[in-house]
C-alpha cells in the first residue's frame, strides 16, 4: 500500500519535477522561481474552487510570514508501506549501535523491541522510512552476539571473512556444544542476524555450563580450571 508523505521543500528537486503541495495539502502550480523580488517564487494554490497566487521564499515559506504556515510549500512523495516486515532487524540511522526487532505491524505503526528485549517502541511507518534502515551483516562489530539461521545457533562475532561471511570467537555448534574458533575460520555460510535476549542467554548459559568465561572488553575466551 502506498502512502503520501511530505518532505521539506527543495527547489532543485522541484525543478526536476518533484510534486509540490501546501503543508495543509492543497495542490500547487509554480509559475516562476526567479521573480525579481524578496519572494522570488510565485505559485498558484487551488482551494477546491479557484486558484490564488501567492509569493514564496526560496525555502518554500510563505511570503514575509514568520514561522511555520499551513500554506508553506512542501514536496510530496508516495512511499510503499509497510517498508519493513515482522521479524526484520532495523537500525536507527543516527544510532547504529543498537538494532531493533520489529515484532508487530499495525495499520500505521511498527512495534519494536531493543536487542535486550527490555525497551519497546511504537514508530509510525511514515517516520520509519526516514529514521530507520535494515540491519546488515556489515553493521556487525566484533563481540556482537549473532545467530546463524541454520538452526538458530548463537555465536560471538569476530569479523568478516574475505567473501563477507562471518567468523567467530566461539559459539554453539551443530552438536549443541561450545566451539572455540581460532583465527579467521569461516563460522557459517548461512544468513545471520542479531541474537534476541533469549538467544544471548542461551549462549552464555552454555558457556557457563561448559566452564568457559568470555571477556567482552578484551575479546578473550578462556576455560576455567576445575
């Protein structure tokens, strides 16, 4: 389903054909951008019956009016929603260290939980298009807890192999035991994602059960003496 969103006025985009309307949704026809005046844009605003001409500044603000006005010009785009699906991990674009899991989708919102399952957020789908992006393996940092989709096996991420596949410090292998991987040995060729709170707990419980200790500050793993 496509929904209309408004974005800030950008004269260069408008010159290239971007659709324009007023902030309160009235259709706009721009007559010129270079009127010799302090308000160089002239635009016709349609109120449903007639068109009225108004002067605008280069930033789309109405005439000499101070502050935000319902008649200010904005760019209009149609975006396909929902952009993300349930089960997707997303990043807030200005905070790339904390992925969020989309756990539910309503008619106009995403329900999200943080990586530890402790915080919950409701985000409008129209806002998510601007604020969030999908998490990818290239966003992973050494020490992150990830999960291989071949059986949901959690592991501690070391880095990327030359062909962009993950390596690991250690993790739960196919025999349900801790496997400590040395160097840049490939951990899995299957897709991976951030681990949930329950999967992180599963990994550290298994490490404790088998006598291992992980130091998240120095990225070292050792086995405790009996």
